[in-house]
């Protein structure tokens, strides 16, 4: 089984970015506005992200993993998203940058 090494991300930045997406007043409108091919790619990952966001007690490792799944699904589709949602996804992607990689000049 292939395991990703633990990422050194700013969990609070990830949590904040996730909250801006999941708790947005525009969330339902975004789902309606997304083209079908984007919605097909994002429906399950967004559901997983919402579940992890609301999970009590918090499990940061699972939240970061769910956020990574969403980012991996949407990174190549930002141009097809509503502009405000694309900006939120870009913020999420930036929050997921591994701090140790950035320190080594790889981010």
C-alpha cells in the first residue's frame, strides 16, 4: 500500500479555506452553476470535505487529506468554475502547499 508521507501544511489555513467553501452562502449556487463535467469530478470529494469539516472531534489529518482530494480533482478545472469558487479553490490549493517543500525551494 502506497502511503503519502505526512505533509507539513498549515492546518489552520487549510481549515479556514475549507470553511470558506463549505459554509459559503454561495455553496448551493456553486453546485448549480458548475458544468456537469466539473460536478462529476467534485461531487464525492466535496461531500467528503464537508463531512470532515463538520466532524467532531476534529481530525486534522483527515481534513487535510479530504482537502487534498478536492484540490487534486479540481486543480485542472479552475477555468470551468465560477470565478468566485475558482478563487476559493485556489486559496485551498495554496493552503495545501507543504511548508517544508517551500522552505527547500520546491513549492
